[in-house]
C-alpha cells in the first residue's frame, strides 16, 4: 500500500477548503449548524461565494463510537466552474490570493490588503 503524498491542484484546493470549513465549524457552533443544514450557504458565508453551486454537498457529523471515512471520486476538471479552475491552475491574481487568505486565515500567514489597481 502506498500513501499518496502528491495531489493535483484541484485536490489541493479541495483539501484547503475542507480544512477551512472544519476549522470554522469547530470554532463556531452556529456555523457548524449552518454547514450541516445548508452547506452552500455556509460556503458562501466563509468564502464569499459558493465555488460549486451545481454539486450536492452532504455533511455528516460523526457520532460517538463511529468513524466516517469518505472515499472521494476522482475529480474531473470539466465538472468544476471556471472560477474555481482558475484558482487551482495557478491563474490566480494577487487580489484572489489575498481574498483567499482573508477568507481562510487558518491556512497561512497574514497577507497585506490587495492593491487598488483602479
């Protein structure tokens, strides 16, 4: 058995998003309840947008004495919206990077505010 240590950009983005959602849910019970009842609204609240509006999201809260293991399907890039693909493919502007750091402070260090190019 070999553990996969290298992930595709899409999988890396998914893992970062899942980590941010779980950390926020762990810190904020109201957010955890929203995540369970309306995951798309929770994603919009945390990230400022719902990056996968056409996908069904199922949130399961483990109960005492059980472990939930998720076997994700292979993600096909054609399934994801262009905005999410841009983030994963490296087509990210500094403003998008700064937005991500602001929306997901647990994923990295502080980033200065985006520059106003207007």
